[in-house]
C-alpha cells in the first residue's frame, strides 16, 4: 500500500491509504491531533471465531482497526501489518473506521439463518476508544444485536461506555448483556506512561460503579499483570480493593504476554522508562510470548487469596439465570466456577485471523 495526500478537502495533510478496499476518505481533525481516521465501507460486520479457539463466544464485531489508547503492550498491534502499517506508532495513530458497520450488522443478524449466538465486542481493538466519540458506532451495533435477541458482551477501557449504559440496560431486559472493564494499573504515573491514550484508572472505576448501579454484574479484567511493575502484593491489594469498592462482581486476571509487534514496542518503552528491568524481561520472554508456568503459578499463589478475600472470585455467565443476569442475582442451585486462572485469560482474547479483522 502507498500513501498520498487527501484530495477531498477535509485536511490538506491527511494521508489516504490506497489499496484498502472500501476506502471513502482519510481525515485529520484538530481535536484528534496526530491521529488519522481512515473511513471505510465494510462488506461484513460479523467475524466468526474458529471452532478450535478457546474463546467463550462464537462471533466478534470490531468497528475499528488500530487504537488511540496506545497501550504499549497491546497484543493486537501486529494486525496493523496486514495494512502495510507499523505495529508501533501507526497502530496508535492510523485508525481505520468502519463507518457503515451498524447497518451491515443489522442486515446480517436479520437473516433467517442467524442463530443468535453470543457476539463479543472489544476482543481486538477497543470499541470505546476516542474515535467512538466522533463516530458513535456502538449505539447502532447494540441496537442491531438487541433487536434480533442476540446476547452480547463488551470489554473496554473506555469511559465513553457510560453514554450507552441506558441503552445497554434496556437491551439487558430482553437479552443477556455482559460488561467488562479493563483495569491493569493502579498507579497514575505508570498508567499514563504505559497506556497514554486511555482514561484514568479513577475514571474507569467510576464507570464500573455507574454500570453496577444500573444492576450490571461487572467483570474487571486485571490484565496484563506485569512482572516487577504491577505484581507486588501492595499493588495487587490496592487494585482489588478499589475494584471491590467500585461495585464490580468479579475479576479475571492474567500475566503479561508479548507477541511479535507488541514485544518490540514494549521493549522500546521499557528501555526508556525502566531500563533496569529490560534484561529480566528479555530472559522471561526469550522463548515464548507468554510468561513461564513458574511465574504464573507464583502469581496465582499471590493474587488468588486476595481475590477470595475481597469476594471477587470469577464466575461465568452460566452462574446467573437468564431472568436475573442484569441484576447479578446468583442462582443458588449453582456453584461459582473459578475462572481466575493464570493461563486461560491471556489466551482467551487471542488475535483474530487476518480475514476476521476487516
């Protein structure tokens, strides 16, 4: 693919991504300094998850590619290379927007062959990143799924979720709706350094509380936990205490994993910000994208008693009868399933295939 200057008058310096099917225009605006939005027309919205996957859902919807949250460790970075873009700064600043995705999704789920399987939102890039404030794609997506009685789940770091909570509450009266917030760091300086485009931890906790007050049994994804940065007992305890105080129902955690693309970008950040840790990380991730079994076992022994102490032991959706999922009332005939293992969460949201991304 090659770059050129925009000729539609939106911005004289906005680059256009030639070779991308369905491209309408590329836009830069002052309120999103340094970010280019590439608006495209998507031919499909639903992405099927391979049957061999361990993910607990069959379909995903990704309204955006690239993410201005700019999380240094993001596993999806390498997927930008399918566009001949870089997995570093390009992933943060070149955001593809599927502007017609709600209409396409509505048509897909209205087909007679649609089986109303669970659809997950936020498995690749964040559906409530800053671009959503400009494009407002999520209300149409939520409405399309709800009108066809399709269960849905949302995983986000974005506090813009609060805008759609009333809509999600109405949808949850008829279909299962799961809300998860990602909160990996409970240290303001570290959070702003490693997740520079995200809302603050305080703002995310306030969003958890807002959702909980509407009756949602909110899950917090405490991922990734980073060796020597966020795995101290004090950090884990303070994070879990804040999550509990915000009204969350459960926690899922996982150790940092560094796939190609993310690995190089993370190591560059580490060399700038914490060079003393770089040799340790190079040893830890020299042979695998995942932390060692020994480290994950050590982390489990440290965090699981804290999770239990705060009453945040993971449960899956089957622990809630369909009529009471929104209010989070447990079915007393079921036993909570422990889902706070170290290995599963890190693999649960694996990067989709190239075909599933666009």
